[in-house]
C-alpha cells in the first residue's frame, strides 16, 4: 500500500515550516520531509509589537506550491498549527481589522493589573482554569474595551491565529479547541466560550466562532485558492491540535508516570490529565488547564525557554560576535557552572531591548556573580531553566499526587544536549529527549485521525515510538545541585515575594 501524504505547517513565534508527512499504515510508521522554512518575528512599531500575518500567509501559500509541485495529488490534506494566545479580528466583509498584536505587546501587562482589580482573580480562575499571565488574550480584549478601540468596534469575527489561516485555507469560520483554551475565556468543562466573563469585561460576545475538536475536517480547500496555486480542489483542510504545544504533547511518548517539557521559544512543563484540575491550590500555584487532543487536559506552566538563547544569539550578533546554536551549546559545556541564576519568568525578560543587559541587571540587583564569557552566560541560563523545571514538577507532584519518574523533552530544545543533561541533573530524574519535531509529528498524525485512520492517543504514540529515536540522559545529582536549588528558591523569594511559590496579585 502506498504511503499517505499530508502537509503540515508548524508556524512558531520565531519561524515557520512546511513538512510533508509520509505515513505507512501497514508498518504504523511516519516519515517527515521538511520542504520549506521561513523566519518569523514580531514587528515593533513605536510602543507596540505586531504580527505580519499577510507575509506569513504568503509563506504558507509558497509552502503549498512547493509541496504540490513535488508530490501533486498525492497530498490529500493540509493542517496548520501555530503558537497560542494571539488573535486576529475581521470585519463584516471578512477582511482583517488591523494587524494582530503580539503576545509580547507591553500593554497586556497593564491591562492584566487593571482587570484583576475589577474582577476577583478567583472568579476568573475558577471559571477558566487558566494561569494568570499577561500574555493571555483576555487582557488584550480588556485593553481594547478600556481604550474604546476602533478595531473592536469594527470587528465581527475573532479568530485565534490558526483559525485565521484555516479560514483563508477553507473559508470555514470555526475556532479549534486546543488553541481556544489558551485565551482565558473558555470553560474547560463545557469547551464553550465563557460568555458571562466576556460580558463582564464589556466585550461583545457575538463575534466568537463555534469551538470544534482537534482532528475535525473543515472541508475542501477554498476553490479560489486552489485556482491561484494551481493545486487540486480535492485537498482536505483538517484542523489538527492547532495549538503547537497540544500537537507536541500528542506526539510525546509519555505514560502515566511522565512529565513533559515542550521546549521551544517557550518551555511548557506539565502532565496529561483526563479532566481539569481547578481548585484554590492550583490557583495559588498558578497552573493552567489547556485543552489537549482526544479529550485530555494539558496541566502545565509556561516558562520562557529557548527565547533566552535566541535573544542572546541575536544580541551577540549585533555586537559583532556571530555564533550558531551548536557553538553556543559547546561553549556552555566547557565552562564552570553554579555562577548565578535568574528567574526565567521575571517580566523584564518578556520583551527586552537587550536580553544580555537585562540578565546582567538581574544578577547585579540580586547580588550575584556575573558571567565573564559567552559560555558562562549560556550555561547560567540553561541551569536557571532546569531549576525552574524542578520547581514546577515538584508542584505538579504536590497538586496531582503523582510521582514523576521521568521527563520527556520534545521540540527544538531537545537537541540541546547540555540543556537535557542539566534537567536530569537538577531534577534527579531520567530524561528522555525526542522526538525533536514533535509538534509537526502531532499535526501530521492528528490529520491522520481526521482522515479516519487513527482513533486514539495510544495509536498516535505507537506511530511515534515506531518511527523516532529517543535519547536518554541519566541524572548525576549531587549536593551542589541541592545547594543551587536552595539558592534559586531564595532568589525567587526576594525578587517576586514568593513564600512557597504562592501567587501574588500586587
């Protein structure tokens, strides 16, 4: 039997890729071929950060054209996943109302503080089960209401980012569940919009599409697009788990004793649950309940991940020091550790003009030694990430009663062997790294589910285990790691007023 070919687009905050998935149903294996790649980043205009979605859409069309020129009508479906939390507005003619704001846009932080002074945090959390972080769309909507935004007044449809591209691909107006769950205005039990919360902030509730499940067939490709690109009009458009982390977790070879770290620009650290876990203690620890494939919940915390390394690399290049990621990893492996630590989630690191300067300021303000070389700087960041992962995993064990025995790291960060070994060492747990391309794999295999060939997460993970190598890192945990963890906790207590990592609304 010939393999089934599907086209997956993984659109991240730092870049996008088009990947052809070749699925052998008999061997229950999948092969991947990257056929197109392009950069992506928010654009700063004065005080705001925007996404150039028209350029991204042009790149998507280019990826479709390249795939079709090579494989023709063998491509039977297309699926798109993107980063979460951002949205676009369309008017009554289906046209864009302005460029979408980036989640790193600074006004969300102020809007979050203002909204939480108006609506009790407990009310929001118990309704949505979503962590409090300024990147959530809820605060962007509130800012628009407070500003009397003309964009809001013109809006007739709100699309999360993957829903926008699915609309342009198919003409269908829907919102896919996993990405909708990142908004902080979706009810995780009913999987419907929390309209009463939206009414309370004064945002119109008639612009939100129907929420659909991952793996839903949206229909055939828009005939106008098929004609423009000269491709078959029979290509199916399928919504996978359109939030990139949801696709990545679906393709993570985890079990009941595993935690996962989906490590890219962000590191999402969590476990898979059968139902939402929402109570006063999960709110105190600020955990989130995001939607997963096949009626699962991704119980997790967001931590700024390889964003640090991306920004350090960019700032070094501006200073005339060009490094690739492999070189930075090698430098980090050759230097001493335990110099100092940062809190990866300090707000100053969300969108700094110069990441290196901000790290140095943090160290100075907390009375710590500063790194003297590039290698020491990179290692300091990687150790800080590992320490934050340990803290999150300890809280997961406390909240769920689980005993985590191993950690599965997927995504681009899984190729950084220094990062993976440090995670094993600082958490004192076995780390399994891979597959690196978990997001695209999950996208491809959930498309396969939409086509009717896969019925469960168990089957998806069987394909993953049959197809991709996972590398193990055994922990080398010492008293130095315990001392470092104690120091890290004391730094958190000083910088954010944490007592046992309790959430504060100051």
